């Protein structure tokens, strides 16, 4: 087993034991680059992305760059798999479909994910992002991941 895989597995085990999805996010450099965070709220994991000037795509609105929103939802879906399922390797994206519903204004974005179906090799996850209320999402994503 490679050192990187062993470090990942140890980090996943610690995060699950501590009920801390944030510890999994801390293992992934992209999450700190965009400022993604996570916490347990009730029985769900809530992900959020605080406002950050480097995440602005349209400074005239200002609005968060669509690629950052997409990357945040993909990252959240992958962390949901790593945190909630018995998976010890980073899931690989097979298919990712994103619907932008409203502009992502320059304020905190929240997201929640749901694992819809887990097979032996594929996992289907939905991710929804919102700012003011979960009832008014700014984007939704459907993701298929290959797991080992």
C-alpha cells in the first residue's frame, strides 16, 4: 500500500471516529483553496463556502464563479461518500451534471448531499447549494462516482 493511501485511510478513520467531516476536507488541498468547510447538523452534514474575493467570477454583480460552485458541489458529494459510506479511497467522478438555478451572490453558500443509490462500484449522489434558504437553491448537481 502506498504511503499516500495509508495516510488517507488513517485520516478517514480519525474523521469518522471524531464525527468530523471537516477533518476529511482538511486532507484535500482544493477544499482549503476555495475555503470549503463542513459540520454535522442534526443527522446531516452541512457544507459551506464563505465569501472569498478569489472565488468571484463576475465582479460587476459580484457573483461567485460557476466553476467554484460546481467544484464545491463535486467536492461536497465526494466528502459525503467518504464520510458516510465504508469507502477508503477517493471516489472517481464518472458523470457530473450541474444545473445553475440562480446567481451565486457574494455571500456564504451552503450545500447538502444525499446518497441516492450505492452499488458495488457506483454511487449516485445529489448535491444542492443555496444561500438564503434551502427552499431557493442556487444550483443542483447529480453525480456518479466510481468507488473501489
